[in-house]
C-alpha cells in the first residue's frame, strides 16, 4: 500500500470518525446527560458544602460534551485508519468493508468493552476525589492489557491456522484470550466506591448509556469507514498498472 493510499485512508478515517462522533454525541446527549444531571442532583442533595462551578453545567452538557466527543471521534478515526492499513489483507480473506467492521468490532471490545467489564463507568457523584489517580491508572492499565492480549490472540490464531484450520484456531485464540483476561480481572484490584444509598437504577441507566455511546461510535465508524475504504481501495486497484505482453501499462481511464 503506497503512501498516497495511506493518506487517503487516513483522511477518510478521520472523516468517518467525525461523522460517527456526531451520532455518539446525539446518543450521549439524549441518553447520558439526563443520568448525569440526576447523579449531580443526588450529589448536591447529600453534600455538606457546595462548590462553585468553574464551567457551568449548561456549557458542560453542550459545548464541552460536543468538543470532547468529536475530538475523540476524529482521533479514533485516524488511529483506526492506520491500523486498518496494516490489517487489510493480513487477517484473513476479508474485503475492505468486512475488514473495517472486523477492526471496529475488535477495537470496541479491546479498548472499551473488556476494560468496562472490570472497571465500569460511574456517574460524576461516585468515587473518592483522592483516589482518582489510582482509578485512572488502573483503568488505563486494563486498556493496555486488553489491547496487547487482543493482538496476541490474533497472532496466536494466525500461527495455529495452518495446523488446526481457521475455525479451531480462532476458537483456541478466543479461549486463550478469555482465560488470560479472566486472570487479569482476578488479580487487578477492584474499585468500589459507591455510596451505600446511591440509586441502583440510576447507576444501571448511566452505565448502559455509557456503553450505548461507545457502541454507536464504533458501529457507525465501522460502517462508514468500511464504505469509504472500499471506494478508496477500488480506486487504487482500478488505477494500478496491468501486465500486457510481459510489460506493465496503466489501466484505461
């Protein structure tokens, strides 16, 4: 894959990430923000002292939310596009669209779902401010482990495929991933700082909405980028030189 194609896919990935970010922003605003407001109301009702807001809640839930989600979507799109350039043609006989969906699904599981199952998202009123550094470090450690284990599982599956076949190699690789991930879950410290009287239903709704935002983001990215990548790859193949009488000539336009 030449540098021009990589640049084209990178730009398309960032555009797909921006579009996916817009969808995720809509989901976050409609599903997530009401739960955040309810959690803040719970915190205010139980707080002995009320802190002055540096940034108003209105700005946080609109401009702040949009900036964070859209920047995240563009960055995600760029990184995923570069990973796609490496993965295309190396993870089986998948076309550009299928590779994009496969990559998006694996990234969603590795970057978000697996860490989420160990350290699920909590509303703003939950957690000791003094332990935020520890909680953040544990969460990013879980992300790093999950990504490395995903890469290791892919490598294991590819090495076992010639001997076991694609189906059994995939099953063994997934089983190995599940076992090692389970060990990581068991040995990494748990974090449980929920107030004893925090509403369980509110916590459940907040976590479901956080999961829905990420699912919308990655699913939309996989579908959009898959379509854009398909067109880019077809354009490259159409413009590739064709062998004629032992020589190479450009294809007709």
